[in-house]
C-alpha cells in the first residue's frame, strides 16, 4: 500500500503527483504488462542479446 503524507494546506495536484511518482517506482504497471502474455525464456534471451548488440553498435559508432 502506498502512503503519501500530505502537509496541511498542500495542493491536491501536488499530492497526486507524489502518488504517481511513488506508484511508478514500485514497477507495478510494468509487472502487470509483463504478466499479460507469457514469453518463453529463449525468446526473452534472444531479445536481450539483440538489444545488447544494438547498444554495442551504437556506442561503437560514437567513437
């Protein structure tokens, strides 16, 4: 449960902004999206390798 302490006279928009920031840091939405569709471990590894190659090429092009 996320608890956001609100000071006396604090704007509700500011409190909502604090809540949203804390909620994003928990990673709940990211986890829910990941659980919606099962991804095989081999597919996940393949994507990670593909991303690593992309990042490596990107850094090499900057040199």
